[in-house]
C-alpha cells in the first residue's frame, strides 16, 4: 500500500462535460508517478478534523432539545434525562456536552479526479477532513 502525505489547499470545482464536480486540491511533497496513481482510482484520505471546542449536546450529537411551550423555561437546548435512578451513576459513553472535533478522520472511496505533476497537486472528488494547510495522508 502506497501512502502520500500532503497539505490540503482548498475546495474548488472542475467541469467534466456538462457536470460540475466539487474537488479538494492537495499539494504533495514526495515524487508521484501518473501510472501508479491513475485518474479515476478510488483512494482514502486521512486527516485531523477541524476543532470546534466545547459544544453542547444539540450541536455535538444532534439532540432535539426540549419543547418551547408548556411551561418550559431555559430548557430549549438541554439534553434531557441522563439515565436511570437505580444505577446512582452516569453510565460510561453517555452522549453529553464536551470537546468536539480535532480528531483523526478517514474518508474512504474518494475519486482521484486529476494529477498535476508539474505543480505537485492532486485533486480528489469531495470533501477532505481538516482546515487549509493541514497535513493529510492519501492511500490506495
């Protein structure tokens, strides 16, 4: 398995016939040959996702929140119940507010759209994890 490391540049789009294809440009450092990385091949890209800091349950896990009426006050984005009364503790793994993002994420089956050997740029169809200039790994 061959791995390339590079830096995520930006998202843009490429026109293929009458279709618009969203692509992410990745500038790689090592030498890459076109015959080893053919256009149309599917690759997986690993990177560190954008950090979001401390987030509540609604943003972090998609909780619905409480009702806006029927006597509720300041409970619109609260998580609700956190478990049984008989266990006398919070079970490990309970989804709650906390740190979100800044973890390693791998996106599989991204199509290799273009490879420019002179500028050392790979174009991958779709979104790649991380912010601009973050380090990513591309593998077959």
